[in-house]
C-alpha cells in the first residue's frame, strides 16, 4: 500500500476493507504511504487570506459570506494591495510556502482581474507559491491570472 501513483480503480469491497481495519493498522498504513511519497517528511504549508470578505449577493445556504444571512460577519471590499503584501510577508515569516487568496463573490469581474493579478505578482515576488479561490472565471481571466504567476 505504498504506490506512488493515485488509484482510480478502487472497488467498493477494497474501500470497505480500509474502513474495517483497526485504527492503528490504518494509521500505520497511512504512515507507510507518507514515507514512500515524502521521504524527507516535508509538506508544503499554505496560508489563506480572505482578500474580499462577506457581502456576497448570492444566497448559498451554507456560506457565511452571503449577504442573505445574518452571520455577524463584517463585509469588506477588495483588500488593498499593501495589506495583502504585509499578510504574505507575515505568512512567509511564520513558515508558509504558499499563499492562497480567496474572494467572497460568485464570479470574478473584469474590473478586478488586474487588481487580483497585482496581488499574485506581489506574492510571487515574495518568493511564495500562489493559489486563489475566486468563484467562476470567464474566458481569458484564468490566462491573465496565470500570466501574473498564479500557480
Ligand atoms: S457565491 Fe461563493 S462566496 Fe457567495 S455565497 Fe455562494 S459560496 Fe459564498
């Protein structure tokens, strides 16, 4: 149970057998997989920042970012670039390798693409990998963010 490649051919019986194992056997098997795949023990550490919080016009029932529910969350606009840079520097100083920027909206508006791209460029310049969760993207937006250095 130490294969390097992900498997996509699990049978129900094989999955059930995993759940039927005693916990210590399952933990031991998990440690075998970890050692086989990450012998140096290193994992990437990521910090996530909400660069636009709350006030989303959608009403996804599970989401505290929706303006349709009183969650006590204070809504804010897109965070200024200097605050994002400061947060990324702090994250790096505290050991993060990757910095993820998340925005509470249904989809990325064209007017915000360059602002988010600036954030990505700035975080990359700090020597961190970047990722983002920005809702739905239109044609060309992902390319623009990738060109800015989005990993
Ligand atoms: S669109 Fe996204 S941010 Fe907005 S309410 Fe739904 S899950 Fe939350």
